[in-house]
C-alpha cells in the first residue's frame, strides 16, 4: 500500500504540471497552434513523459475542457441542497465568479472552443451539458410553479448567469484596462459579486440575495 502511495504522488504532481502548462499554451495559441513539445517545455518535463500521461494533444485538450466543465457543474450543486432561490442562485453566482477568478484560462479555452463550433466537445454538449442543464431547468421551473420567482424561461436565466460570471474570466484583460490598468482588488471583486448577484436575483422577483 505504501509503495502505491509513493508512486501516486509523482504522478499527480506531473499531471498537475502538465495540465497547468497546457492551460497556458492552449489559451495563448488555441488547439491548432499549441504543440505538446511546447507544453512539455512549459511543464519542465521531457516530451516523452507528457505522452506517457496524455498520449495525444487531443486527449490533453479534452482533459483541460473536461476539468473546467466539471468545476462549473459542481458549482451548481447549490440547487440540490437548498430550495430557496435567493440562497441557491446567490451561492451559484458567487461560486461561478470565484471560478472565473481562480480558473480564468480554462474558461477562455472553453470560450475559444465554443466560438469555433465546438469541434472537440460537441458530444459533451449534447450529452453531459444538456442533461445537466435540463436538471437545473426542472428546479427553476418548480420555483416558478411555486411562485417563488417570476415566470421566466429557465434557459435564459442560466445563459445570463453564465455570460455574466464568465465575463470576469474571458474579458479579464478588458476589465483590467477599464480599472486603471489593474486587476480588480479583493474588495472590488467582492463588490462585483454582490452587485451581479443582487441584479440577477432581484431581477427575477426574489427579495434578498
């Protein structure tokens, strides 16, 4: 058992280094421009080692996209453990904005992929994302039926949340330029989260948030 644990630590460390380097390269050069040679160089490992963990550039790219999607889907578990719209949506919006701050490169890579017609993740959009979205839609529809929120199309609410929260990752540079050339401070980011949450939650007829 101890031998297995000792072997797993270097593996986890190497995979993290590869994934972090891949995020940088894919976000800068896109899928077509990125190479496993450059990614390996950024990760500080031989190219052969990279291919031991990720046989092809495609599998590595899929891993990056799968990672950010998994993080996003996990954030919406607030819908499952709370039936108060203000609390559930408020925590979801804040979680999504925190993800934009902590994982901006993954969000940018996802946006690039979608803008190119999702050639590498169309299957995931039609299965994983669609099924997950419909599960959230049913919860929002129940809130509407119970008159906890205004009568709205749940899809449009989700699209608005995604667009607004992911803006803080995908347009991070633009935000910095408009903030006197600096990234938002912790205080300003907190204010942004509170503002976005209040506008969206109150906008669907929910007090609080």
